[in-house]
């Protein structure tokens, strides 16, 4: 792998997703035509970029110009929402929310504009890589956001059909749902 572009970036995302879904991540890595050594090298190069470059220019240099960029208001804060397509997930976009000074506030996968959302009615509908944080939060409201186990991870606690659940996400993409009291949310 000589250049660092979208394929290498996807390998970085897959490395974190493999913690939850090793089979899906392995299959996706093979679809990219990359070896485990390619993936290790991509992660090493990404970590070096994370330490040496400002965040927003890093994404532009790796992923190219965004497919779209628009102002967004979150509470009292103004930011820019930038979206990039990634070939492994054609119905999703990698979204970066950036402050006016270029600092990155959030980075994750979201549903592409116009792409059909999954039908989420029960815990059985929550298959790995099938939904984003926002989609699960809307489908099973009210939810309680919980701290993730790493900077690229999110968790939501909710009740579905009377059963408490905890959904775990990596880069905003659903990885797994666990039953249990930790996920209890009042209906």
C-alpha cells in the first residue's frame, strides 16, 4: 500500500470494528484486497498522521474533497458537517463535525442522504453493521447515552419490547446489542 487514501482509511476503521465483529471486518478487509500487514501499516500511518496534522486537513488529504459540506447548529454551537463516501459502506457517509477553527468535534458513520434507513422495531432487527447511532436512538427512544470503551466507541441504553438493552457502536456503526440491566431505560 503506497498511498494513504480511502482504502487505507477504511482499513483503520475496520481495525477498531474487528474488536466486536472480527468476521465481518476480515471479510471487508479481503474485499479491499488488503492483507493483515497492509492493515497494520495503514493503522501505523494513520496514528502518525493523528499526531502530526491538524484534524480537518488530515481528512481532506486522505479522503479528498468532501461530497458535501454544510453549516450545522448544535445547541448554541456552530459547526460544519462534512460527508465523504466510503466504498465498503455505500449507504453510509463518514461525517466529520468541525468547529470554525478546524478542530474536529465528532467523526463517525451516518446514513447517506436519500439512502433507505433500516426498519428497527425489535432487538432482533439490530444486526451488526445495520444501523447508526442516530437510527437506533430514534427507533428506541428514549435512550440513555453511555460512555464508550474507547474514543471511537459509543453506547446507548434503551428498552425494546420491555427488555433492557445496550447497543455498542464503533465509528457510529452498530457492532452488537447486549441484553441486561445496564440498558434499562424507563419507557
